[in-house]
C-alpha cells in the first residue's frame, strides 16, 4: 500500500515571474499576476500537486487520485494573457490476468472521473486582435481502459504494449460527486477514445543492476490532431542495486531527467520535464517543470 505519496510540481519560470514573497501571494489570482507576466513575456508561471493513495496485489489494484495544476503566461506577439487549470478526482479499480508464465497479460481499469477545467484568453490591451474567451466546465463520468502486454522470452525481455483509453469516450452527464471549486453549470465535453502503443527493453548488467529503455507512441490514430513529434516519448532508466535510479528521456519534444531512491519502506524522487502549453503545435510555449515525490509503503 502507498497511503502517503504527495507530489509537488513548480514551473521553472514561477520564481522568475514572482521574485519576492509579496509576488508569490499573487500567484493565486489571474488578475493580480498579469502585471508580473507582462514584464516577463513568454515565461510561464505554473504549479501543481497530486496525491494518489493506493493498494495493490499481483492482479488487483485500487487507488484515488487527487490532482490539480495551473499555468499562465503572456504572449507579446499576440498581446494577450493565457491561463489554464485542471482539477481531477479519480477513484480507479484495475484488474489483470497473465498467462504463459506472465509473458502475456491483459488488463482492465474502471475509473470514476471528476474534472474541473478552466481556459482563459484575455487581451492585454485594446490593440490586441486576439478573440477573448473564458471557458470553465466540470462534471462526473465513468471511464474504461483496456490493454495488453506481450513479452518475448529473450534476455532483454522485449515487451510490446497496446492500450485503448477512454473506451467509447468519457462523457460527463452529471455534476461533481464532491463539490470542489464552486458551482459551475457548464458540463465538460466528451474525452475521446484514443489508442497508445509502446515498446521496452530491460537488459541486465549485473546481478542487481538493470536498465530499462522505453518508447511510447500516444494517440496513434491522431484523434486530437496534435503534432506527431509531441506524441512520441522515449526514456532510459538505470537502476543500481535496486536502490539508486538515474532517468533521462524526451517527452513532448523536450528533454527530461531525474533521480530516485528506493527503500524498503518508501521512495524519494526528483525530476524535471517540459510541458508544452501550445494547444496542438510543436515547441510553441515551453513550461519547464520540476517535481518532487515522496512515498511511504506498507507491505504485507
């Protein structure tokens, strides 16, 4: 069981935009932070958190995800401010079945999805030609994911994976199950069904040392019409003695990296990655984020 595993993320530009304690307080108000954003054009200010208490056995898992993140920046070319935020509460139940000595596995996950999402575009001056918008929506729905993993019985254990996410689409016919974020009448739009594919290698270097190479191709049918270079992710992890881990890779077209420490009763991880704030393009607006995660394990 992981009953304690908080993760906190901060954008690299957050302290560039807000350099004093007085400015930090303005981070929670889109109107108050606008002068700071305007003095640092193209520098995103963002923050996020997540908490995922969960329990799992070999073929069964259950957990509840609570997460929130927000980002805002000023575009000097469009003379406009952009703000987005998302809050999620997701209880999930997963089961899996393996055969052929675990080389072939089928999994299914059912999720309750409570979401609140806000996207704002605001003109910085009367001369801006950008069309303003203020969209906030929420809702509660049920999602279903299914996938398979197939490993080949070779030394590096090459593994192929295929996942169908949000099978049939996730709609939000009702309001939030737990009122978080105030009263909002507009329901969130349908989250479309997508397919992901992946491949990994796990060669051993010593009795206790192992490397994992993984390649991930998101939304293989391009349902969301996002630049293909943002949908191909790859990474390498080297584990020394099953305790110290070094990680590096590329995600959304930006480099990522981190280190991790595993103990018998928990873990500690530091990482950085690039979040693309442009809706569909490639290398539009980079938000370099840094995360810290602490877990506490309870084993039986």
